[in-house]
């Protein structure tokens, strides 16, 4: 990044980049005084060159896909500063960088635009430790509480391959076992419009609460084996118009199975069956128009999700759920902000 910045500074005859790290401000006011001084007589300017600096991991195609202009476009000079600031925020809201700064130089009605980014750390290994109960009090109530502990490692790799993809892996050992792997790609191609998501999960539990007696859970724990097994796989498509508009459609297959001993103890646990299988269809649409996604002070957020669970085993009614969420952010000045959140959840089933 420093080499490119120095070359650009020598080429344009001015200092473009301040020394890093680059602080990012959500209240940053676009400075266009340099542009007005260099191109005072132009009402329309042409985009000659778009440069990126600091993206050592992130591919340039990912950054260019977020911009609403490209080389050769003509832009109105009166609204240029606001438009460049809007595009700077688009890059910052990818959540791939600590900071994004933008500088523009104009010569003879043609502008050179530079976006300098400071990349984050993208790999996060997270050790996990949890209780194999609903809450801490339930865990304390167990005589074998110290054996009912889960531990493992959760690894997240963001910006995988430098294309804003995400890979998550989870290995949980101890009382309950869980193995999971997820992959998320928000978009492929030059415009990053069509994406893909997939995941698999396999979990087993050494104990199962199969009934309630006198307001207390009755637990079955065999000497060997696992009385409960859960597994699922998901596959989905993504439609990404921009970093602010995103839609997803997912299809997931779930299978849950209990041992024969659980069926004998409680025949109606899975409605007289030892297993339960179902498909879940999920359609989600998100509109995120907050000024910054990490610490929003102004803007709005809206999301609607429609779920339909289709059971493949008999005697189970299908379930449809509609969930909506809306948040509005208002800046009160200084470091204060107010958020109004509305959330609705409704569902219905059919036999």
C-alpha cells in the first residue's frame, strides 16, 4: 500500500495519503475543496482511473463490484463529493476493513479516485466451553454436573480466498458431540450478484430429557451410546444487489432420531416413531440502509423472513412462520443515538 501511495503522490504532485493507521469516522464530511480548486469550470467530470491501495488479501473485483461508477463514466461535479462518500461507506460496510479513506484529484475535467483500505485480521479460532443444560441452575441441579460439560474449537475464516467468502467450522467434544461446517459466498462474477451457501451438521447427545414428572425433567442416560442424534444439511442461493440489499433462499433437510429405549420410555416423544424428518424452506430479504453497519447512528434496517417446515414423517402438521424486523436510528448529537426496533412473529400450521 505504501509503495502505491508514494507513486500516486509523485504522479499527481500532491500528498494523497496520511500516514496510517487510517481512522474511520461515521460522521466524516466529504472534503471536495481540492476538487473545486482543480476543476472549477467543469460541471461534469469524467472518471479516468480508479485505484485501490492496501487490499493485499481482498481481490480488487470485490471492491469494484460495490462501486456505482466505473472508469469512463461521467459524474456531476455538484454531487460528486456526496457520491464518493457514499461509495466509501459501501466499501467500509463490507466489514472487511478497519478503515477506508477516499481521495480524488482532477485534471482537465478527468478525475483519479483512490480508495485506501486497512485490512482486518480474518481468521478467528475460538475455544468453546459450555454446559450441557438449558441454563446454569439446571446444570447445578445435576449430580453428575462435572461430566455434563462440552468443550471444543470454533474457527471462522472471513474473506476466504480474498473474495468476501466465509468458512465456519465447529468441533465440539465432551458430553455432547457436534461437528459442523458452513460455507457462505455472497456473490460470484464481476458484479457479485449471485451467491451460494451450504452447511452440514452432525450432533449426538449422551443424555435425553424424555418426559416431565412433578415439574422436573426425567433424564435417560444409557451406559453406552447416544440416545439422541441430530443431523442436517442446507443449500441456498443468494441474490445480492449491493451491500445494502440482500436476499436468500435456503433449503435444509433435518433428521432427528432417538434410540429404541427412548421410544419404550415415552412412545409419543416423536409421535410413536423413533425418528423425525422434515424439510425447511426459508426465504429472507434484507434492506440495510444504516450509515455504518457496525456502529449505526442514522438510517434504517428492515428484514423479512418466511419459513415453511414440511414434515416427511406422518402425523406431523406443516408449520409456516413469518418473521419481520424493522429498526430506525436517529442521531442525537455527540456520541448519543436512539434506536427504535419493531419485531413481529406469526405462524400457522396445516394438517
